[in-house]
C-alpha cells in the first residue's frame, strides 16, 4: 500500500520516456497520432497566419478539446516551451541530462540534443547515479535562457533543484549555476518541479513541490537566480496527497496557480488532471472558483482525461504573442507520453479554460 507520507513520484517511465510504440507515431509525422486520439477536427496551433489575440473566446466548450496538431519528435514528459528572441521555439523536457527540442512554428518539433551532453555528475547525489533529470522549467530573460531542473529518485524526497543558463539555448552551451534548494528525508516537502515567475513588481519567485506537504514558494535574487532569504510559503496542498507541477502566471489582477492532481507516469492508466486557482498576492491565499483554499485541497479542474487522451498534466503556460497556451504531456492508448498544446481562453469572470 502506498503511504501518503512516502508517495511515489515517478514510475519507470522516468527511466524510459519513449515507449517502443511511439516510434510508429513519430514515423507517421503526426497522422497516426491524430488517429490514435480521436477523429474530431484538429486545431492548428501554429503562429503562421494566426491573428493576434490576447483574449480569445469567453465561453468554455461543452467538453474537453483534443490536443492541437503537433508533428515530428513529440515524445515528451514534463514539457516546457519558450519563444526564442530570434523566432521559433525551444522546448525542454524530462530525459537523460534534460532533453531539448526546437520548433519553427509550434507545430513541427525536432530533437535538439540534451542540455548536458557530457553528463551532470553534480546531480548524482540525488539521482543514485541515473542521468535522468526531471521537470525542467525554461524561460528567457535578460539575454539568457534560464533553466531550473530537478534531480531525485522515484518515491523519495531526497531531491534538489538546480539552475543552468545559456546565451543560445543550444545543446552543450549550458553552464550549471549550482544548487537552488534541496530537500532531505527529514523534510516535509519535496524539492522538485520548479517554476520561475517574475511578478509585475520585478521580484523573482520559484514555486515547486510534489506530494508531501504540497506546493511551496520561495523568493529568488534576480541577479543570480538563487534563493533570497529563508522564507518559504505553503501555497497549495492535499494533506499529503497527489499534487505537483506548479506553474504561476500573473495575468490582470490575479496570480493564477496551475497544478496537477492525482497520478502521473502510469501510461494509459494515469489519472493526472490540470487544476487552477488564483490569488491577488503571489504568496496567496490561492482559492478555486468555489472559494476553497488550495492549501485545503481546492482547485478548479481545467483539463482531465477524455477519450484516448489519458492523464494530461505537468503543464506549462506559454504566454505567446497570439495568446496564452497550455503545454502538457498526456498518454495515448498505447501508453506513449506525447506533447499536448491547447489555447487558453478566459471566461467573463476571468477563469481559464482550454479550447
């Protein structure tokens, strides 16, 4: 039986991200993928020919949409995407030494190597010698790419979050900037799943957390990207239950906290789902639509499994020139972990939905 105080964090999928069946989907250039997840119309999420919009529709669809069309190398776990200043996109995701992908149009993706092709020996204290590094968070600020990433082992909170930077984002150009925060087995939190948010007032913050006592928030020094001060805020939790993958986005009068509930990493049996709450202050309290605090298990569901889309989660939010997009992984019927992208709309009360 699984204990709520010593929960599993990742399955063997963390060690083998691309199941064998995925090669068939990739070889079909996305055609087999669309047949695998359903026959409904596919929304083109590329930037070419798309009218700029920062609002989108205000009425949620009756059901959850299919992922938008993506092609090429779309086998991912825990994806994060940033728009490059020179055009196109750079993505990072869980993999050996952190995997990279590029795309010119947000539709066709190709393999771009790894962040640390020579390895990351400074992480082995936390990984037990594995090269598999988890849950990166990618952004571009001040002329550099900033990458926060996790090192841990399945079911343990002996974990760490590190920072790396690069001027170009290319494989092999990254410099590790060292440890940001770690957790030990005596701690009540788990230092994985980082997400950087820069508040409108210019202050830098890092949210993170998985299971244990939930989602945490610490302030960072903008000059270094490292921790500033000893304060740690608890901003969401489920009493030791399954919550992880926080993302905070400042929009309008609110900070929106996106998280994933329930179980990742079990292929088509995964129960991951995407939840959201919001607060007027970055440190909370975050409430769901019904007014339930997220520290008491609250969260408004935005996306869950449907049809042949299983366990969507570990989301990132890409704020692009043509609107906001939800970026996530999900599992096909055969258990392959695939890239999902959908547009985000906001209803008249300011609550997000995907379409």
